C-alpha cells in the first residue's frame, strides 16, 4: 500500500513536498513519553472492557515499554514519512510485536490522542514552571530581607517620587510572580480533564470506560462533549496567556536591572557570570541576560497571538490547522525554563551598591510630600501646603540646595507653621517609616509583608 496508516483509500503516496509540510514529528516527538503513557492506559482499558484479548493487551503494553526504552536510549529512529509521534510509535510497536500492535488504536483517533498528549504534557510543564517560579520568589524574598536597611528612590514617570525600601521594591515583584503562580494553578484546573474517548469527533461505537482511563492518568474530570474535547485549544491559550503575563513581569524586572546596573544609576552590579563583554570595547560589561528576558517576552506574546489567530475561525471539530498549536507553546515553555534557570542565581549574586544608593538620595526632593503632610498636620489644607512646598522646591532648585539645607527661619519665611521638628521628618528613613499604612513601605510594614509572603509560598 502507498501509506502504512491509511493506504487503502489511496493510489499514490503524498508528494515529497507535502510530506515535509504535513509532518509534525520534528516537534511533536517531545510528546513521546506522554503518548506512550496514554496508550498504555488505553490498552489496559480496552482489555478490561473485553474489547481486546488479554494476550494482545500484554503484548501491546510490553511493546510500548520497549519503545519507551528505545527512545530513552536514543535508539528510536523517528521517520518523517510516518508524519507524527503517534504514527511513529504505533509503527515501531507493530514492528516489535506484530499484528497485536494494530489493535491499540481501537476506539481511538489521533484527534483525541493528540489532545490527550497535550493535556498530559502541559499539566507536567505547568507544575514544573510553578515550582521554578516559587524558587525564584524565595530568592527575591531572601535578597529583600538581607537588604532591609537599604532605601532607594521610588519613581513615577521615572522621576524621583518618594523613597522606598529596596526590599519593598523587590517584594512588589514577588506578589506579581505569586499571581502568575495562582494563574498557573487555575489554568491547570482546565488542563486536568481527559479528552480521550472522544474518538475522531463523535465518540466511539466500542464500550469504552473513560472514567477508568481518567482515574489511571490522574485526571480530575472528563470532557463532557466529544466535539469540544478534540477541537478546543483554550487550555493551551490559557497557558500561553499566563506565561505571557509572567514574561511581562520578568521583562519589567529586567528593565529595572538594566537601569540599576547602568553607570548612570549604579545601584547594583550584576555578577560577571551573568554579564557579557564586548568584542570591541574592553570596558563593557553588558546585562545580556536581562536584555534577553526583555526581548524574549516578545516571542512568548507572539505565540499567544499566533494561536489565538489559528483558532478563531475554525469550524468544529478537528482541523489540521490545530497541529499549529504545538511549536508556539513548546517554545514558550522552553523560553520560560531557560530564563528561570538563570534568574534566581543572577539575583542572589548581584552586588547592591549601598554607598551609591545613599548618595542618590542626597539632596533630592523626594521628601516634598512629607513636608506638605507636615503642614497639613499643623492645620493647612493639603492644596495650600502643596503650593507652599512647591515654592520651596522651586527656590531650592534655583539656589542649588536641598530641602534639608533650609534653616528654620528661612522656612518660616515661607510658612509660619514650620517648627524645629520639621527637618527630622525629611530624612529618607523618616519618610519611609512614616508610610505605615497597610501595604506601605515603612520598615515595620515590610517586615509584616515579608512574613505574609513567606507564609503564602511556604518559605
Ligand atoms: N499531528 C496531528 C496534530 O498534531 C495529530 C492529529 C492528526 N489528526 C488528523 N485527523 N490528521 O494535530
């Protein structure tokens, strides 16, 4: 016959150019182990239901285990003319055990088979990424705690706004990543459903037991509608969307690391092991890791947009367009793993340049809000206090001095409400520690926040 799997209907094999286009083996071979696990569960069920004989089931299961061993040893030859991972494995199985191999596909289609593989694979990967993010969060928490005494300028519009604890700034990212973890756990609920048993689209004529297969493969639920089971990819889109949000967060952190590591900021120095040099400029030490993270966010977003577009106009049920669901999400998963293998160590080894950071706070006007708040406490409406302090800042800038350089007499010239105690309220420490509201940057609140974060993630 012209093709081992569907030859009966055909007079010729596919054109070689069609074969290259149609084949997915070069990327779906990563599903081999979950494909085999799914097939073993399917074969056991077929036997228990009396659909195949015991000796056939035993041969199939032992044969699939041999194929798995061959793949582990790198001995399996994946063939493009066999199109995809499902047909490659079934073909090898049949080579090993003969006719019984041909009974495995009873009551099943590649449409529900591939959907099963993707559910199994994504469930595994979502769990692994969840754990890697947690490891990263623990590092951020440890670095935050070890530098609790460091105050940095806080920015809005990238203009000095109000000083904050460096720990507070890092913890902001911990909460973002923690929501990413929560979204992964949530996406996992939808991944945790068994599509197998849907057949090509309409179910099967064999008396299969989907509940038993779901139980064996550890699925929480079964798809209730066979057409839905083989044709929707929303669980992949949710995973991509969650990974995209994670990349938004990682990319923002990366942008800050790049800024902080610049000569202009000089707040941190990334360790040599996480930077690269220039082939021409001997002085350069570039934050490539952070730049790659920022750049790779683009490719992950692209995969999300790509698959949304693939799915949007598809009629029910399966269409070959859906084979395009794999490379993007595989690449997104690989990208996130690559980055999470580097970021924890990069953050835990970065130097914090305390002297530089301290000097950055000298003479800036980030205590201006507190000067206005002082006047408000003395009874001035906030809008008027804002006006008074605005004038003081403007004079300071013109005369090249800091807020703390003003004498009390000179301040009284601007408002009679100023007293001797005002200057002590304008140091970075005082400004930070005055922000005692829940979620604020006061040391006491940040200590509570650290404890809450540790409790949340079990650290
Ligand atoms: N390689 C295919 C995919 O990834 C498997 C399903 C093929 N089904 C079909 N009817 N051609 O989607």
